[in-house]
C-alpha cells in the first residue's frame, strides 16, 4: 500500500512539473507511462489508452477530475489538469 501512494505522489509531482513547463506530452511520458506504457499501449492491469478517441479520453479524464469516476491514482493525477492539458493529452493518445 505504501508503494502505491509513492507512485501516486510521483505521478502528481511529474504532472505538476510538466504542467509548469507547459507540455502535456512531457506530462504523458513522466506520469502516464508508469501505468499505461510509454505510448499508452497498456501495462499489466492498466488499460490501453493509445488510439482512444479524443472524446472518450476527455470524458474519462473529466470524470476522474470531478470525482464522478473513482480511482485513487487517476483522481489524484487529474485534479490539477486544465481543460487544455486534457485536450492536448487526448490528441496525443488518439494519434498513437
């Protein structure tokens, strides 16, 4: 359980740093790849997000951000993302 929270904290920090640099793609490689694979191909029990439509990705991220969809890591990671960050990430993963 302690390792899970360390991963969540690292992802949140990575998103914060990448957001400060203004690069959603950097946020992807820093935080998403740990659970979803380097290009969103999916990893272990974590789903594939590569090739996901922009609408589906945006809807899922907004649901995590609002708390409507529950997942500790995703809720923590998404809460500080702007609509622009989510749109850039949606476009990035849709292109994979």
